[in-house]
């Protein structure tokens, strides 16, 4: 397994020269992983020192446009392009100044022209792992996106082997693999993502829950409980009870009430033991999370809200609000809203609410942030803010 950073052939940006040229130039310009990390950290520190006082409260602020090191187009291959997350990403790539979508894969739509992408004519192909490996070897693609169901992407990743191309996986398959960067830019060191060629995009519920729990972690008194409700696009396009519109009409469907994969993901990445209880609702897109959080000391709602505001100062995709946010307001938007902060009369229990659009910040927008960081563009480039 290639490590998340070992295959990088760039200094901050990726393939600013055409592939053949970058291969020739590699021995001269290539820096060691240590050098690249030091350079990324230097860029990161110089960017943070330029930030305003308010941003100093955020230990992991956005790198900012000035850190972008690439203004050349990158060629993108999207596997699983017919699905909900693939389509949401296509919309974003269509409006990105530097992303050049060249290959889209679907078994069902093989041979049909891709709709909704206006930069060039692209036709769906049914690409096997061997096809992907061949295109990559021929230097046709800089970045592969896997938008496949869980458990399906491994043969594609294995076929790409030690390739220096960036791979961003939207499925859960590499979220527990420490040789991949876990691509949640607001929570983890952005320079690490920027230096990686193997990035797993966190799950939709997990993104909302991790961002809603991370600021209060040091004040956790016991295991939190996370009640989640998702629109039915969260279940993908393959028919199941969770996207059966007739079953969901006037209804709420509890499922995977213990041991949901996102429960493991949240606990793994925060080092806690939370309980996650998911439900599916009749709307199409958008997630609501209500988190019950026991505290290890007495706190006020105002203290807690301030902690969140400080932690996310300068973040363009995380909004801290006073009231509990509503799912209708986050649909088709690109960030996460966190609010509520209701403290009970003991002062030792807070209820926090978060909303997220599962197809945007829960999948495609976050994937684009990761692509931007790994390919050397500004993190928010192409994201409608
Ligand atoms: N939906 C969400 O809200 C959401 C949010 C975050 C993460 N995710 C994750 O993102 C991934 C994609 O989710 P989605 O909702 O976009 O799924 P989806 O709508 O069901 O789409 C799945 C895509 O994969 C292709 N596919 C299915 N089985 C395949 C196979 N065996 N080999 C090759 N291609 C195959 C399908 O196209 P063809 O059948 O035409 O080949 C389709 O393009 C999943 O791993 C999911 O867990 C989803």
C-alpha cells in the first residue's frame, strides 16, 4: 500500500508541468517527504502569522488562496459518476476554473453523453480497474475520484498501485487506513492533506458529528449520544427501504441502531465511545444531528458557544449559530451549521445540533476541498460560498 504522502511528486502543487515533463524533472525538483512537510509547515505558519487576531483562536485555519501553488488544469477521472455523489461533484467541477473532467465511468450509462458538464464533451465509459490502470500509465489523468459503493473501490486502487496520481475516495473503504489522509480539512492538519496522494473523504453523518463534537472534546464528561436523521439520497441510488419513498412518506425509519459504520468512524477519529442512532426521513437531501453531550464540569451555554466560535474562526464552511439550525436551510448549501447549545439546569449536559447537506459538504464539496488541497489549488476554489 502506498503511503498517503510517499508518492507525491510536487512541492505544494501537483503537476504544474505536463506529466512527461514532470517525470523528467522529478529527480531534480523532488524534495524528500521531510523537506516537503517542512515547506508545507513553513507556508502554513507564514499564512497563519498573516491572519487577523480573531483567526489565532483556530489552531487549524484555512491555508488561504496565497498558499495555492498550481494554476494549471488537472485532468480528472471519476469512477461511479452516475450516482448521487458523483453527480454532485460533476456540478462542482463544471464551475471550477482548473478541473478538467476527462473520464466518467458508469456501467449503466456506458456510451451516453454526460449531461450537465459544459466545458467539453465527455461520454460515459464502463471502466474496469485495468482500464483505469492503463489510462493512468499513459499519463491521461492527474486525479482519480472513487464515488463507488462501500467495498467496491479496492480493485481500482490496487490497479493504480504506486501511481503518483492523487486518489480521493468518497466511500468508507479507506477511512480507517492510517496510510491514507482522512480528509476533513476543518479538523485535521491541512498541510497533511495537501501533501497526500491518497485521501479518504469522511462520511456525511461523520463529518457533521465530528465537527459538532471536536471543539467540546476536552470537556466531555461521558459518552455522547448522537441522534441523526438523513434525507433518502444518503442511501444512494440502489433501491432499499432507506430510499423507498412510499415507505418513508409520513414516516421516520430507524436503522443500524448500534454499530453503524459512522459510529465506528466518529469514535475512531476522536478516540471516544459515542453512540450513534441513525434514521432516514422522507426528504431528499440534508442531515440533522442532535448530540447529547455530558460535560466534565459546569458550563454555560454562552461559554460553550464561544468555544465553538473560537475553534472555527475563519472557516468558510462551518457556521456557528445560536439557535438550533434547521435542515431545510442547509439543503443545497456547502457547509455545516452548528448551534443549539442548550445546557440543562445542572450545567453539566449540553445539547448541540448540526445540519449538513449529505451530498455537498457530506461528500462532493469535501471531496473538492481535498482535491484542491492535494492538487495545489486554493481550498475553496470552485465551492460556491
Ligand atoms: N449518498 C450520500 O449522501 C453519501 C454521502 C457521503 C458518502 N457517500 C458514499 O459515497 C459512495 C457513493 O455513494 P452514492 O450515494 O453516490 O451511491 P450511488 O448513488 O448508489 O452510486 C453508486 C455509483 O457507483 C457505480 N457502481 C455501483 N456498483 C458498482 C460496481 N460494482 N462497480 C463499478 N461501479 C459501480 C454506479 O454506477 P453504475 O451502476 O452505472 O456503474 C454509481 O455511479 C458510497 O460509498 C457512499 O457510502 C454517500
